[in-house]
C-alpha cells in the first residue's frame, strides 16, 4: 500500500509495507503514525 504522507513539511510517498516490516506502528489517533522514530501524518490512502 503506497500512501502520501506529510513529514516535516515535506510531501513524500511512503510504502507502508516497508514500515510495517521495519517496526510496528503505534496509532495515536486516526491519522497520526509513529514509525522509525519519525512522525507521519497520513494525508491520503487509496483503497483503505
């Protein structure tokens, strides 16, 4: 699943599968994800 995320004011594309394989994601709320020590703000996720 490829999603566009907002990280430190930079719009990037992130492959969530690679994040899940690297480290479990803690969901603080419906759109905020913590992974690899960075904060990811989910903007759009197709097919979710």
